């Protein structure tokens, strides 16, 4: 039984804006998307597992779900208060997968394990469902750092969607390019992989990242 067994909402595609880049069809782990002769995606809702990886892959943001979209997460990011540079309080965004990383963070809280109060967390369906626009919008708003937490990849992968964590690595060049455009250090965005059983060490991982961001100093895009 896949993690989103109760979700019956397939993705919708605004094909008028599709550029036929083929990224959604190539990155879907389940072969949900076929193509026509022009490389336009042809959805097969019966094969879809609602992981959102196609949403994260699409550079034109034409893919959305009834209760999950690029704009929805953008609004959540914009709703977070970002302290200005004179408060000397960094603001760290954590985007974490809902299957392992987010439950691990909840377990850390259940066991009353403390971590930095400078972080704000938003769960996503999969690490592979992260759209680069979320990172660029957060950094442009003044977030000092972004920590991406997902299931462990590799041969002994624990990713609930087969290779979602691996797929984010294929987009790392896009992330680096965006940081370069913003004239920001690569270290402001970090990817870490955690299992549910890592809840005991997760607070130290978060605090270590916050410490590194404090050493780097405030994001120059902070509003004064």
C-alpha cells in the first residue's frame, strides 16, 4: 500500500503552457506519463501515486493537485515572518518529506528534544517534489538558509516513492545556478537524508546547520 493510498486526486496539467521539455515524463518513478508525437505529457491517473515529483520537475509550474500546488507552498513560505537584519535572528526554512523526515521531527518533539527556535518547517510529499521556485522565493524573501530533509537514497533506499531523494540530486545544478544568480553561498542550501529512527540525532543536525548559517551571516536580501 503506497503512502498516499487515500488520495484520489490526480495531477492536472495546464498544457497550454507546456514547453515539451519531457522532464515530468522522464522523472516520474512510476511511468504515469506517456507522451504524444510532440512530447506533450499524457497523464494516466490510474498509475499515479500522487508523489508530486512531476510537480517538482516542471520548470513552467503547469502541474498541480487539488490540495497541493507550487503556489500553495509559495503562500506558506510567504506567510512566515522573516526577522530583519538588525534583529540578528536568522530564519531557517526546512522543507521535509512527509513520510520519514517529518515524522522524525514530530518524534523529536514528542520526546521533548530541543532544537533551534530559528527554524520553520513545511512538509512536502517527497524530496523529489520540491520545486526550485520555492528555494529561490524563500531566499529572495530573506531566509538565511534552507535545509532539505528526505528519505535515505541509494541501494538501500527508504524513499517511499522509489527514487524521489535521488531525483533532487539531479536538480542540484539548477539550485547552484539560482544561488549564483542571487550572489549567495552554496552552503545556504543543504540536503540531508534521515530515517524515522534518526529522531534522536535530528535536533543536533538542525542546530549544526543553523550554526553554519550564523557563521555565514545574514542573507543580504533581508529587508532593513
